[in-house]
């Protein structure tokens, strides 16, 4: 017998992503990585090419939150979830708003994909991929994309 | 009973990714999308934010191959596969080499994640995410990253 029905697994993944949204809005880096595997492999928006480990992801989260002055708005749009018994992934469009400590207004969309594995009964994010596409003519990413 | 053991599913995903490598080396866009779902959602290296459908992915592949003069080298390094019975994903570092029709030498690494769903017994790529990270100071992606 499967540990959970596909519908239940999808609901569990959606709940984890909802907690991610709440963690960003609370600027809480520990909560941001509350469902990551220790060995997570992250392909982040920013350099380098990849990095590994939950501590690095948490530190990156802290830097991200520290860059904002006051509250951060955060939402995920068009979240699609594919979940089996022990492996799942999801993808969606992430949107952050706020003002940086340098006084820059941020209203930015990007794409993100999360990969999950059930470990000791609990879903863990084992892989994360966030990015902004670039323009071949300039080599620059675009910060004013909208879905 | 599961349709296939996890080991068998992983081998099937690795075989599909090996066929992807062969398709790029052959500059064969039809073969490149030979295992995509009709409704695939693609987050590509280049703008826009996302696009959908196997025809768009094939056309993007044709443009990519047409940009090269002569042979393309292609490999995937550090491919990690997570496969259950009907849902799987993989991630790895992709490397292309060659010379563009404009005479530019390309030797470029990027990150890619593929999401799979078993449909009518066959694995299909339902989601694809490829990207190059950028430098916050310049807003530019880096074309000379190495693993």
C-alpha cells in the first residue's frame, strides 16, 4: 500500500510551499529551510553555478532578508505540483516586493522549481532551482518581467 | 505492485537524458523533444519568463542548433536522478562547446532540472528549467562558469 494517496502528497507539498511564503514574509531564514534536506543542491538566481547544503541556503536567505528595509511581500503564482509516494517536484512563478536598505523599490518575478524526496516519512527539499532568464543581445537578466 | 522498481525508473530517466545528449550532438530538434509531454512548461535560459508546449521547445531547439557552424559538443555532468513509480526529476550541469555562425567560440556551462511524469506507461518531460546565474552587481549572467 502506498504511504499516501497522490492527492494527499500534493496537499503536503502545497502546505510546505505555503510555509515558504510565510517564512519569507516573516523574514525567517530558519523557517525558510525548515523542510530542506541537509544535502540540498541549490541552483540559485545569483552566482555561483551551484552550492550545496542547508546551511548555505539558510545563509543565503539571511542575506536576502537583510537586504530589505522593513516588510517583504511574497507570493507564488501558477504553482504546479507533481507528487508520487516518495518523490515530488513543483514549479511556479515567485514574486517579491519591498524596498532595499539602499532605497531601491523591488517588484520582481522569477521562476523556481523544487524537488522533494520523502525521508523518514517527511518531505524534504533535496533540490532547488531559481532563476531569471537573460537577453542574448545584452547578457543581462530582466528584473521587470511579469507573468 | 509498483510498475517498476526505483532502480529501473532511474535507469529509464538516465537513458532519456543520454538520448538528449545524442540529440544535441546530432543537432536533431525532433529527437530533442522526443520524450517531452505536449503540455511541457519550459523555463528557458533565455527570455521570456516561461513558455509552454512541445512545439515551442522544438522551435527553440532548432534556433539553438542553427546558431552553430558545424558540430556541437554536449555533455551533462553530475546528473542526479530521483525517480518514483510515476513521478521523477533530475538535475545536472550541462556543457556545450562549438563555434557559432558569427565565429564566436562557445564553451559554456549551465544548470538544468527536468521533471517527468509517466503517461500511458512512458516517461514524459512535463517541466524543464535551464538557467545561468547572474551577478547582482552587474545584472549580467556569466558565460565562463565551470563546475
